[in-house]
């Protein structure tokens, strides 16, 4: 590859299907290469965004080779973006002793990211993970990460953002760390949707036509507690059946189940966090007393309707692991402005349309999907 290291070039690690990367594209960055161990996810990424993809476990690949293949070089004006696996730090499964003690092998992926940062020395980086990375039992990992990054000459800023505050119909909280080579600390964008303005799950999925959102053969809950789901009010969960909530013949003890057990969406509120995997009776479930369908999950995550997805089971994992592109686009746009590559008043048209207060979910899908449509016509 001969093209130089432009200010808009980016290397993406742990890319998945490209939630962060679609946001980066919308903001004006160009992904030179995407790296992930999941070849099915990379196939979706390539079909959607057209970037070079490199399949393999990050710990097994040589950073220098990946950087060279991407066409980038050390101390460039490029951007490094990454969403390392979050299972080691997530609240789900925190009851497992090994996780609580920070012994999940996935915590080492943070160190792998640092290897690439050290080798590439980009102008800036953006890293995403779950808020659990700041938990007390992991704070030594995070503090060590920040110390190492600062030692490489990066001023760092970090913040936990709620996707619902940025136009995503999902109350998904994630930690973002931004590093700038030099002494200037990044300022995170202010929320674009305040309390009372959040887009709801009903806004996102109620208008999906059945032709684009057909019934799925495994969407009906089965098993011991399936008969309880229709009794749960929208927005509630298993706690509805407890003595503390006044249920006449209590079925469950207070806080004896995980919070998402029998959790049901409320059409007038943002969805709770969409998980990557189905776990028996854990939701969120549709207010029509069924599991969510693939295109509904995509809408709740903010992916456009034309985004290429893998087969259903894998698509659920890919979508649940992704960063909502709407949130990512606003972060990357703020970063471009901060780096002096764009003017705040010249926000991309697609982002302007997607953030409009009167925009329907279909309007937002169309605005973001224009990038995908261009790729699919190639």
C-alpha cells in the first residue's frame, strides 16, 4: 500500500461487525484495516464498510506485520480504535469467583492493545469497554493502563457514557478512553438528548414492517417460567412476583435473580442493555411477550436496516457486542473537531439528519445506511 498516513486514517482492533467503525466513517475517518478473530464478523464488516480485514487472535498476530499490512507507519497522524473483549470486566457473571479476582484471560487483551499503541504511536486513540473496568478489583489494571499510556506520551481522558443520551434507543453505559499524543486532554461531547428526550424502544421497533422483521422460530419463551412472562408489566421484571412488590403469592425472593430475569421492554422508554447471548429466561423481551428479533436488536443498537449481518445466532452475538454507531459517530466527530480536522459547525449531514428531534427510526436508519448503500452498489 502506498497511500500516506493521512489524518483521517485509522486502524481498528477487535473490530467485530464495525459499530465503532461505522461511526468513525460517518465522522469522516477512513478505516485502513480491521482486525478480529471472528471471520463471520469480519465478513459483515467488509460487506458494509469495504475495509481490508485481518482475521486472527490479536495475541497471535505480530503488531508490526498488521501495521505494515494496513499501510500505516509509526508516529503517523493515524487513529487507533479498539473495543477489547469486555467479558473479563462485565457485571454479568460477576458471581464467578475467577472473574471477581480478575483472572479471566480476556483481561490480557488490554495489554495487547497497548502493544499496538506502542508500535504504531498514532496521533490519537479511542478505546471502549464496559464500566466494570473501573471496579475496585480491576482498578489496578486500569491504573496500570493509564500509567503506561501516559508514559508513551498521551494525555488521557475517560468517561462513562450512556448511549441513550446520544440518540440511541438503549440505556447502554460504556466506558470510553481517549488519548491524544501530547499534552491536550480530549473533551467528551455533551449529551444531545437529555432526560425526557430519550428515544424509546417503541420509537425504534414498533414501526418495523413484518416484511423486514419476520417472526423467528425460536422467539417464544419456553420452559418453567415461560407462563409468567405475559403477566409481567412492560418495563418490569421478575421482581413483580415478589412479596415486597405486593404479589399475593410470591414466587421469587427479592433480588434473588439477575436483574434481566423476565425483563420486558417498555415501549415508552429506552431499551435496557442488549446482551450478546441469550440466557434462558433473561431478557429484555418484547412487550408482546416474545424474544426480540434480529432486526429489532439492530434497531435498538442503532444499526441501519441495510447493515449486512451473519446468520441469526451469530448476528445476536455480533450485535450485542457492538458499540452503537450513533454514539460512536458523535465521539469521533468531536475528536475530529478537537484535532483541528473539522469545524464544529460542519457536522456531517448524515449525523445531522440522525440527530433531528423529529426523525423517525426509519429516517435515522436511512441517514446512517447511506454509507452502507454506497458500498453495496460498488
